[in-house]
C-alpha cells in the first residue's frame, strides 16, 4: 500500500472506530497521558504518515493532533479493515 492510500485508510478506519489496541499500546497510552479518544482523534485527523521500517512491529507511523491539538506519533498496522495500534 502506498503512503497516501494508507493515510486515507487510517483516517477512515479511525473515524469508523475500527481500532484495536495491543496491551503494550494501552499501557503506553496511560503512561504518556493519552486517552483512547486522543488516539482516535489523532488518527482521524492524521496529517502525515511514514513507513515504520523493517525493524519495527508496525507498518506505519502516523502523526496527528490529539483532542487539545498536541501531536501524537502512533504506530499502526492496517489489516482486514481494522487499525491495530501497536506502540507509541
């Protein structure tokens, strides 16, 4: 999947609330003070996406604003119409 298509998919899946958080991602969110709604907001309004690289557990790293406008970097996998949040 190309980056622009991946960005459209991420935004659409987040807006449809098709999100799954790994246990690690849920722990990391609590530690950094981000709520699930912050993550969904950042993904729904994502402004950039880049390939995460082979050494990462994710396919893409997405940057977008949370509910108060602070940027979050979120690692994701797009799979079978679901957006899997892997790490922050």
